[in-house]
C-alpha cells in the first residue's frame, strides 16, 4: 500500500503499522475532501487505503467513495478488459461496534434488531425520530450509534423519552465505550438510565426488547427456543 488516508484518531490507532507510509489526514466534517483525495491518489496510479473504524460499510466511508465516483463520473473496474483504466475499489469488512459491543455485553442481538445513529449532522432529527418510533413500536432491540458529542448533548435523552413511550423504564440496556480498545468501558443499566451514564462518540448503546433479560452480568435477548422447546435438561454426572 502506497498511501493511507483517514481521520487522525483512526490513523493513530494503527500508527505502528503505517509508520513508513505517506498519509492523507483530515479532521471531522472533512470527509468529502479526504475521500476525494484518496480517490484522486488511486486514479494517479498509487494504491491507497481509506481507513475507518469498525466496518467501512456501516456508518463509515465506503458509501461516500461510491457516491463521489458516481457524482464525478469515475468509472469502476468490473473485471472486464474494457475497464482496465478504471478505478478498482475493494471494501474490506471489519468488526462493527455493534458486534464488538454485543459480544462484551453477552448476547443482546440474537433476535431482530435495528441500528439508528443519533447524529443529526447529516440526517434531520425528525427523520431520526421517525426511525426510533418505528423500531421501538416493532419491538426491535435497538442499537444507538453516535449517542453524544461535545456539541450534541441532548439527542440521547430525547431518544430515551421516545423509547419510554413503548418500553418500561427497567428494560435492560447496555452501554459500551471503546470496545476492544485500551479505554474499553462496559455498563449494564436500564433504559431509564441510559442518558445518565458516561457516553461519548466512541460509545454504542444497546436497548433491549420486551424479551431481553439480564443473567448474571450478561444482557441476553432470546431467539425463541424457550417458547418452542423445553430448555430443562436432565442433569447426569456424565454431562456436568
């Protein structure tokens, strides 16, 4: 790889791996410029990696790459010889925050769930509110991305009030910050208290559905086996 592009925080996480590479760095709200510079670098003949946290296709920049290519008439390779001079784009899957966080909490996403970002920088709040209402009304487990930042301090409380219309205050909830990183923090709480916990942009919030329970210190959403089968197993000295 000739060049690595990304938000400074993400590049710092992999600094030992890219110490000898040229980098393209920009801050928040400079995503369009950063991604276009990465595309231009690749079009010049150099290989360029665009780094995201989690999975590049989930609340990250893979989509913006394709949007910019379409808007600027950049043709993509499709495997045919006719496209040899076109841009080759490969999306490499990662581990999204909802998977890393769920594993740390236990098994909160074993049944149907919905992910909603509370950031209204690109999506108007009235649309976010409609999505929260729809997900809560359908009894999905709900994963909240981008719950709070220095300039967005009210959205999580507003989301809580919406969810409380559909779910009791003691609904199990989990809050995971910095999953698998050095600043990892896990908090098992309830829907009523999700806005009183320490939350930032590295935090993912999990709100259970009507079946979610807490067992020990784990948050679990059953798949439905208990409703269909008996889960009582006869114990013997040979299998325990």
